[in-house]
C-alpha cells in the first residue's frame, strides 16, 4: 500500500506547493475542502500543472494521483482517509484551524496505536500554527481527556514555516497554478522554538539606520543586533542576495496591494514604510532632503498621495495615512 497524505485546503498554495511537494515525495494526495465546484473539478481532472517561473526560465510539473472529498458533507469518508493516512497537512488560514480540528480529532482517536502515528503539519502563515491546531484537537470538546495519555501514540505534531510567492492566478487557468521557482518549507522538530527567517530584511533596516549604521555591513557588526538575532554575516549576505533575486523576478507580476486587498496583516510592510518615511536629511542624499520637506510641510493625506501614489479608494490608504501621521519624525543624523 502506497503512502497517503490528506491535505485540508485545495487552493493555490494547497495544489501548487504542498500537494506538489507531497506528490514528488511519492504520496497519494487526498484534498479536503468545502467548495463543491472545486471538489468536482479536482475529481473530474486527472492531472494539472504546476508552473514554476524564475529569472532563469520556466518549468512545468504535472501532478497526478490525487482526489478530493467534501469535508462538510462527507465527514465519515474523510475520517476514514485520515485514519489510514501517513500525514495530514493544511493551508486553510490560521482562523480556520479550529474548524478542521474536530474531524482530525475523531480520525486520530480511531487510529490504531500499533500503526505509525499520523504526522500533522499546519502549513499556515502563522508562528506555531501546528501547536494551535494541536490545542484545538486536544480540546475536551473534541478529544476525551481520558484519551490524551496515549494520544502521542496516534498523532505527532510539528510546526512548520513555508515561504513561496504565489501571485494572483489567471482566471482561466483551471487547476493549474503558477508560482515562483524558489521555495522553503521548514519543518521544526522542536515545536516551541521560534522560526526567524522571512523578516530579516525588516529587522536589518530598522536596526541599521536607526542605530546610525550607514550600511548593512555596518549593521551586522553591531554586537547588539548580532546577539539579539544570532545572524551569521555570510548567511545574512547570502539571504539578502537570494531575496533580491526572488523579488526581481519579472514573471510573477505580484502586486503588493494583494495582501491589503485580502484583508491580511501587513504590519511589517507598514513598519518598512515607517523606516522609509524616517529616511530624511541624510547627507549627500537629495531625495531624503526632499522627503523631509514634504513630511514637514504636507498633511498626512497629501504625503500618501505625493510619496506613495496611493488613492483614497484603496484599502491600504487609511493605514498609510496613519503611518505618515504618527511616524513623521526623521531618523538620527548619520
């Protein structure tokens, strides 16, 4: 009998990243979703393409050996799939974890303690998402407290972090998914350790200029920065080069407004905007002097219009106005 994985969430990340990875690792993939039209399309389509685009070219992979189940209307079928699966993953959004926990709890409770435990990994944009899912599964409303003593024999949990750009898709693409060639999927064996990966650029900018550092190299020589984040200089340099190459990819056509339009948190983007607004009156930098003049003479609404070019109708507009209003002081002279 072959390896089987059940994945909650048959969207672009689910089909284009997680399922692709599982398929290439030899798993049959069973999608669990609640959208009837998507489930029907998956079951009616024997294969789909994952299109990876990068500055060095485009490649395609064909994904097969999958099927889909409606987790809302066919719960018993899904429980049986989970009972006999090797791995369960999800990409449904952090707020939906509590809704998929009950069916996972029922399936885990029915698993044999003589079999290998179900490996549960939440592939969400949140720190400790698998821990959160495990808490929901082990909640007394979902799992009998008397069964928790042997729960570890039936299920194991590992936190993870995924990093891959999946831009807005062609509406006529069907099940095919286009995404960047680069990816990282880090599975953490020690669930309570934090992962520090994606926001390195933000931390460097914030600590660098505001600590009177002229260059990234100078910032990395600061013992306080190195001690707080434990970043090796060569590793950081390689990371910066990698990120620049990724975001320069002309094939992705990914708009930064997409996060705001979807109502997702853009805290770190706004923090980056704050650092840009504070880059004022820097010696031998005429644009920074022009920015200082704009920031001192203009209303927040005018600052957003002049500097950012964002219209009042865009969802990100009020957040930018707030940042420009509250963060108008310049950084230190260097």
